[in-house]
């Protein structure tokens, strides 16, 4: 590996996007679980 190689780190926007997508996925999973419980109770 050469010292002139660029750092293997994604740009700021990409990291923000990944963080947002991860949160969105968690929210979706939570919503699905709650929906399943509501449907199961009825």
C-alpha cells in the first residue's frame, strides 16, 4: 500500500445516507412488529 493511496473512507454524504437508511430500516421493522401485534390482538 502506497502512502499516496486515498483513505478507504466513504464521503460524509454517503455515511449520513447509510445512517439514515439504517434508522429507517429499524423503524420499518418496529412498525411491522407493532402491526403484527395489533392484527394478532384483533
